[in-house]
C-alpha cells in the first residue's frame, strides 16, 4: 500500500494522471472551513478541525487544473501551520492527550509527520 503524503501528492499532481486517495478526501473548501482555518482556535478539537480543513484545501489545490499555482503554495503553508498548531498544543488533561495522540498517529500513518520541526514541536509541548 502506498503512503499518501505531501510529497506524494505533489509528485502525483505533476504527472498526467492524478487520482486523490486521501483518508480525509478532497472536499470543497467552504467559507466555513476557511474561517475555521484562519481563526486561531484555543482548544484541541478546534485545532484538529482547522487542520482537517486546511489538509482538504491543500489536497484540492494539488488536483486543480493548473498543477503549479500560487494557491498550492499558500494552501501548503496553511496546512503546515495548522499541523504545527496541533503538534504544539499543550495537552494537559488525559482526554486531550489521548485525542492529540490518536490524531497525530492518524497523520503519521499518512506519512505527514515527516519534518524534524513536527517532532521537536510535539516534544516541546510536553514540557
């Protein structure tokens, strides 16, 4: 089974036949999702929802007709910021720790926790 991650999405989009295979799917980036992504939620669930919205928007941007647009770069940066916000969230309660761990394990299963910055941010959030 192939792993779908940011690099794989970009590589597939560069080819002639791009098919999206994402656990989250490439849903339309609604105004509501955009608003969620641009506001800085203060709770973990809000951060996770913002990341899901920006991830879907990034996937959608990859598969648009013109495969190398400025929209892809901004969608990629927005998704990266949203993921780092989840990584940085200081989960204090047992419930938050479980939610954060489960979500980040899902993200990691897609191959998305691939930057040293992700791991450093997660570790810093625990101290």
